[in-house]
C-alpha cells in the first residue's frame, strides 16, 4: 500500500468519523483487498470443512464495523486492527455456537501457538484462546490489545505502537509477556 493510499484511507476514516457516509463508500474499495488478506489468514487457521468462506468473513466483519459508530478512527492501522478484532469475534461466535451443539469431552490442553494451527476441529481451541485472552484483558488490557493487534490483526510492532500511542519497545515487551502468560493459562 502506497503512502498516498495510506493517507487517503486515514482521511476517509476521519471523514467517516465526522459523519460523512459517502466516505465509507469511497473507503471500502481501498481497504477491501487488505481485509480479504486478513480474512484469508484467519481462514487458513480454521478446520478444512469450516462453513464460512473468506468473503463471508469480510462481509460479517464489515457489517459489524459499519454498526460501530462509537469507534473514533485514528488512522489506517487502527482501522485494520479493529477489523481484525471484528473478524476474530465472528469466528469466536461461530466456534461457541458450534461448541454448544457438541457439548462434552474432556479438557483440552493447547499452547497459544498451537491454538490456531493444530487441530482439525478448532472450535474448542478458538474458544479456549478467546477465554484466556479475556482473562488477560482483565489483568492487563494493554497486553491483550497488543496480542489482538499483532496475532490476530497482523499489524507490525511499529503500527501497533502508532495505534496504541506507545513505543515499539513497550509493544515488544508486552507481546513477550502476554505470550508467556497465555501459554501458561491455556496449558492449565
């Protein structure tokens, strides 16, 4: 993405914040391919027979984003971070629905790195990771946000630092601590 298109996206986000609904119509063609890339990344981590397709995930996240009038968009990185979180919420909601259909089984032990990558039916792992991340958010909201933006959003340390208005060093430290905490929490 060129510097000009990044500035254009930020400008359109700010206009959308200001209530300009036409800005959203202009924004979507500019961000659609990046949203599809994020969605493909998420879908690669799902079981092979997952019923949701990449386009449907983008569309579900888009519907959640346009309903989020409370978001005060800062810039392009912030938009993609929130978009990634919306996609994560869609997948977690689907996993919870699937899990409620299949009640039973024993405890599942999984690491953060394996939570998304390993099992053919990942509904329980996605829910376990989500629950661990929610627990982390209660203890350290900043670390939880770093995990969401980096692991789920695919943002770089520099982009996360920009979104969170902190240093890259703080982001790196939070990422290291959060990964260790989540690994321990999930392996219980």
